[in-house]
C-alpha cells in the first residue's frame, strides 16, 4: 500500500472516530478532545448563562465529557444536566466518570441524537453543543428539534470551528460538513431563534465561533435590563 493511501486511511479513521468515538481508540480520542477543546467548551458553557441558576441544561454530543464536567460545576444546586450522545463508548465513559452525579440525580445520560431528542416540548432552559454539527446531515431538521425542546426563554450555544480554519485540517476532508457560518446562522433563524450572536474565541479569522442563540428576547439574564 502506498504511503499516501495509508495516510489517507489513517485520516479517514480519525475522522470516523471524531464523528462517533468507538472502542479503545474512541476512549483515547475522547481524552484528546477534552484536552484540545476545553477552552472552547468552557467559553460555550459560560455563554449558556446558567451559572448558579436552577436550570435544566443539556450537552448534545458531549464526547469526552468536558462540557458535562463544566456544566455540573456551573448550574445551581437544584439544577440538572442532561448528556446526549450517540456513541455507546462515550456514554459508558461518562457513566463511569460521573457516577456520583448520576446517583444523586444531577446528571442524566441519554443515548440519542440531536435529530431526535428524548425530551418533552419546552422542557430545557439551555443547550450547549460544541463541535457536533459537522456530523449532522440534516441540520435544519435537527435545529427545529432543538427549538422544540427549549422553553420560550431557552438558549442554544453552538460551538463551531471556523470552516476556513477547519478546512486546513486534512481529516476534515473525510465526511465533515464544513458549512459557512452565515449558512448556519440562517438555518438557526429559520428554525426559530430570534437572535444569534457570533462570539469569537481566539484571535484572527480562524477563531472559534460560539453562536449564542435565543428563542426570544426574554432570556432570564436579559429581563429587567
Ligand atoms: C468531535 S466530538 C465533540 C465532543 C465535544 N462536544 C467537544 O467539543 O469536545 C463530536 C461528538 O458528537 C457526537 N455526535 C455526532 N453526531 C451526533 C448527533 N447527530 N447527535 C448527537 N451527538 C452526535 C459524536 O459521537 C462525538 O462524541
């Protein structure tokens, strides 16, 4: 096998693992994701504005679980966190790592996808999802599902790598959907978000995008201001 072909296969396998971490390699990828994405995930959770609130929040596509960890630290004492994943490996890792939070009813894990969420209408206050939508084929439908489960004052925080920056990473050629940010914002508005604020994390044109999306202008932190 040629060196180029081998390199291509390795990149394709890495892309697959990033899209759905599986088995031993998936566990390694989960840990690398936690390390590499920590600052972006922290910025996304901060933008969810759930600190010390008795909020019900979800992390969709939590991967290695750094978002769950930060959300659990962030929400108030009677708040709760839901982790949604389609990877059985990541679910098992989180079940082990967060066993205490699960046992006291602060964390619930769900095997599900963004396209079909296991929540009742208007049952969540906030949703965070970072580095997930590259793997969502029908984003418009998935975003409508997100709107369905958020309450009227709900907020979605979508963390997305800059498509220009992402396209320089060779593994993204293998199945990643690198949509222009303007296209994502248009889909968010069509899905029902009244406002979308594109906050950038990092410097330069390749800085990470934290899209802060409110269903209405009535987000709790905006009231009375
Ligand atoms: C690149 S990882 C990102 C993990 C973490 N959010 C982070 O930023 O480090 C993408 C994760 O999203 C999950 N995922 C992919 N498509 C999904 C979907 N349609 N619904 C829910 N999770 C999904 C994958 O299983 C994977 O764990």
